[in-house]
């Protein structure tokens, strides 16, 4: 019999009623312990075995929860949480050109991005999201917010051809992005990709420059693609090519390319993406709200394309909630294909976890609960009345559970959010008053913009 001196000292043991590791596929374990040391999972074993072999600084017992990997939001514009509900019920280009871009010209600054990103991080973290793939201006400000709350972020280094408050032209966007990468490259929770906004806002020359630089500094590329029929039609008129064909001709397709939306792909394009190992981000809520359409992800999955899930920004969703996106992804695929087996619950869970990690090139670190990976973990309470009875845990996570069932979230083995029984959620690094101050400050500023915009539109009538 081992004595206390014989036990291996570790930082954390999490004892869970159920463990959904994601890898191996379709695996559910019961009464398992995840053992964590220095932010890394060093063992996964029966609870009794963990008690016999380890002495932990902290033991967390999850008697009614399933422990799963932290969710990965593969496409968002986090700071746009401050524009939630600013211009609803409009199609994409009208929404952008008449509302969002004017609002950004008036409001966006480092403080806007820092505050908006912190608010978005709070929403995401409370919904079990531990990593987000961002695409917005002022990446240093976004990194400051994500570092404060303790989330993992892939910073999209935005590139556009036209001037904004952040930069003047494509070259200045690229230079500012590289400067941000240099400043943050040693931050453990930060990774990077170039984020040319879309084919309709970025030139061939800029795309070629981005491709060269991305290869040189070994980062990915993240862009919008085939979000609407209008986008495709404009590209055919301007370039004589559909947007994806244009990028293919420029040599951009490859495993480091992540394409948001991809609502409209023909058979040739589906095969092209599969052959080149590109990743797609499915954003069902945003696509529905903007009436952009519904991506045929069941068909994409049949061809072996890696598909992750994204919320898009809170201005076009209006939630940063991957439980909603998982459910919608599975249900829409079934309804669209006429096949009830299309996109199973397990596939939806993989889209929200390991597939997102693969797209970011982080699947050796996150996206599943495996020995040697980082302890980015989410616990979901399964004992609430509306979760009972439960015959299939994975099915319940996709078709029944909501983000309100999230009880604990760890990043790198550190508890960043938890919800005491019957209480409000608690963030480890942010006081509630800071959120209240941000909301009050920007509510007033955005309302002032709306009033000024309304007066301006009246004067032109």
C-alpha cells in the first residue's frame, strides 16, 4: 500500500461522472479522472486509480457533469459585441455598407476593441469556449483583453485595401499585423493568422504578398469566402472567375487556409478544397440571419473536408454561443439533405472542438482530452430537470444542452470560469463591475452614433 510520500504530486485532478474525450471517435468514459500538471494532461484514468497514485494540490469533483474539451469558435469578430443589435434584419452588403462600416469609422479604436473583446470573451467563456479565432482591427488591444480573462486566441491580422481608423492600405495593414505578431509571439495563449477580409475587399497583389509572408513566418490564412450569391456574381463580372477559383489561381489553397462561410460551393470547388486540405468554418446562425443561405456541410463532410464551427460576430448572430451552432449545424444538415443520419451529434461536437484545432494548426495541443495535450476543458452539468432523462450524453450536449449548463471552464489547467450551484457565473480574473462599466460606456457612444446617422440620412432625403 502506497504512503503519502509515494504519491506523485500534481496540480489538479478533475473527477468527472462522464468524460467525452472526442478522440478516439465516439468514445464516452464514466467515472474518470483527468490529472493535470503545469497545464498539461499527464494521465486519464479511473477515479480510484488517480486517488491511489496522485496527491493533488486541488481536486475538483464533477458528480453530475460531463467533462469535454473546451469549445473552439473558429470565426468571430469579437469586438463587434459592442454592435450587437445595431442593425438587424438586413442583407449582408446593405448591413455592411450602410451601417457597420460607418459605425466602425466613427467608433473603432484600441479602447473599443479592448472593451468589446473583453465583453465577448466573457460571453464565450461562460458558454464553454476556450479558444477563439478572431478577425478584427487593433490585435494588440484584442490580445490585452483575452489575456486578462485568460482565453486562448488566434489573432487574425486583418488586411483590407481601403483606409480605416486602423490602417491606410493593404501594405500598412500587413506591416501593423507583423508588428503585432512580433510583439506577442512569446505569449503562450496567442497564435496568429493573416486575415485578408474577403476577395471583394483584397486585391490579387495583396493576396500574393500575404501568401508569401504566411509561408515565411509559418502562420495560417483566414478569410471570408462564398458567403453570398452577390459576392460570387460580382467576382465573375470583375475577374471573370468565382472567388475560390481566383484564390486557387493565385496559389493560396492549402492546409493553412481557413475559409469562413462557404455557403455556395459547386462540385468542382468541393473537390478542390478537399484535395488541398483546406478548412471551412460553418456559421449557420449568421448565415440564416443575414439570409445568405445554408452551406451544404453534409456534402462537404462526405468529401473529407475539415469543418469547424463559428459564431461570426455578435452584430450578425447575435450570440457567441457554440451550443446553438452545434445544434443548428446538425439540424440544418438533416433538413437540407433529407437524411436524418447527416451530421451526427458526435460530428457536431468534433466540429466545435478537434476540427477547429486542426484548422488552427493546434490539434497537437488542444481540441481533445488526451495525455500530453493542454488542459483546455469544459464541464457541462447534466442533472438539470430539462436534461432528464439522459440516454445518450453526446446527443444531449448537441440537442438538449445550452450554454447555461456550463459549470466550469479551464484554460491551460487554470480555472477561468465557474458557476456555483444556484449562483451567477464567476470569472477568475475580471470583476463584474468592469463589465458594467464597459456596457454603460459604449451603450451611450453607440446610441449617439445612431442618432447622428439618422439625422444625416434625414438631411439627404
